[in-house]
C-alpha cells in the first residue's frame, strides 16, 4: 500500500495514552491521556492469570492435591481467559484509533508496534523453553511459536505451544499489519452510519461461532475441559486471526463513534454491571459462543465509558497511580505470568498443596509475576520503545552566530 499521507494510526505509548500531538477529532476534543483505560489493562490481564492457574493441573503441573478442587476451580473460572482476551482485542483497536495521527506512515507505525511486542515476546519464549517447554516441544512447534505464526495451524499443540499466553500476541500482530488499511476504510464511513457499522460487526462476531459449528467439520478431537466443544470448530471461531479481526474492528469503530459524538454512553458502572451479567450468562451458553461473543458488547461499552470519563476529567477507580503503574506493566505481566507460575512451583519442589496452601501459592504466583513483569517492563520494554520506536533525526547543522544576537535555540517561543 502507498504510505503517502494515508490516514494511518499514530503511536500508542507504553501507558496506552495517545501522543501529545494527537489532533482533536470532529465532535469531541480528545484528551491526551487515557489513564482509565491504562488502569483497566491490569484487571483484564489478571483474569487471564486466574484462568491459566486453573489450567495448571491439566497441563502437567499438579499443584493441588484434590482432583475435585482442580475441576471445581476450572469450572468456576472457565470463561475468564476468553473475557480477558476479548477485552484486549477490542481495547487495542480503540486505543490505536484514538491515538492515530494523519501525519504518520504505515512503516513507522509497524516499526513502533514491532519494537513494543517482539523483544518481550522472544525473551519470554526463551524463558519458557528454559523453565518447562524445551523437553515437551519439538523443533517445528518451537519455531512456529517463535515466529508468531502458530495461530494459522488448527492444532492446539501448536497454538498453545511453548508459552500458552503467546497465541493472542500472534493474533495482535495480524491486527497491527491490517490496521492502516482498516483505519483508512473506517474513516471513509459517514458519521451518521458509524453506529450501523458497529451493529453489523457485532452481528458478524455473533455469527462466527454459529458458522463454525455449521460449516466446519466436528472432527474427532474435543476439548478436555469442554468435552462438548470440537477442537476444530473452536479453532476457527476463537483462535484463527481472520474472524478475530472483527473484535479489533469493533474497537476501531467504537473509538470513531466516541470521537464523533455519536456513541450512546451509559457510564462505567452500568457497563461494568452488564459485563458481569454477560459473564454469568456465559455459563448457560455453549462454550464456543460464550468464549467468543457473549461479553463483547459490554466490553466495548466499558472501554468507551472509560475513555469518555477521562476525556471529561471525571473520577474513576482505575486512574490512580497504582492502577496506571499496573497497567503499564500489564503487557509484560500477560506474557510472563504462566512461565513464572511454573517456575515458582518447580523452585518450591514441585509439590501438590491443600486448598489453604494453594491459596498462599497463588498469592506467591501473583507477587512473583508482578515483580518479573516490572523487571521486563523497566529493563526491556520501556528502554527499547524509547530508543527504537522512531528513527533518530539528524541534528541540523549549527547556524552561525551573528555578533550582538542570541542563537535561536536560546530564544523562548511565545515570550516564555
């Protein structure tokens, strides 16, 4: 595609805030920071943490002595992983659209996204191989995961190989590659038709699992934790990047609706209540539907409500310093938490624990994951994004100083 002045997204900073240069869109002036959305990142990552802890017993880490406790725990949180992933997919489209700059180019955008995600991803891939994955992973699966193309193969051993959390980053990579074109198209939609497009995309999201069940052969493999769900059909509905672009596109469209002033905001409290209610409804819905579609609308509503609250300067629970800091490290937390859990369990002797002991172990998992995420963010992610996200500009040659005048660099613009 041409990169000459095409409307292309701008930089999403490490804390999820748009750059200071972001111009106000018609219909609503834009805040330069979306700290509420940054703060919401950690709860989304945390629910994935809770879900992955429930899978440890199924993935070769027998950390609970009671098999019934393993089953009960998994049944209680079985939808949390899908909720967190869906939230992140919609949030990604929203934040990137909010922070878009017309002066940007696609190669610069791709450079920033790759610098942000690839070093962390590769480092955690290597750490997971050292901690637990190498003896269980053949060369092909290891390379497919390292190259972030594991999501194109209808095989759970490939999709979730090495680092089970890594598959969603491979899907995000497809989002980033497609984003310049998606945003260009979305900007061509007349303002009065944005909400109609949002409804259409939501219909498409709900149709995806239905079409997967209708058109994809069931096959002979079924999910261990959801024995009525076909692995084949689940792959095409939940993991394959092409259908999941609809989640990302929904975030793009909702961001444009908010900026254009056509979004109907019901506030964070009601949006959050609807999100909880939809999660409960998911337990009474076939898993292939609940994991993909049930929570998508409330998630988009909560994201929009958070952005509007920040834009209007209203108080939210997620905008304080602690939540923003946790949001800053949430990408690293999401990537590294499973590897940390297995590593801590092994360091403590690979033992099984009673329920009280397991609760303490979970607290230790969480603390160790936060510390590891902080180190990954402070030592790798932030320095690399600050140094390599944008090409260095050549310094202009110093102008000769005329006697009796001050150099231009020492003069204050606007009389400051």
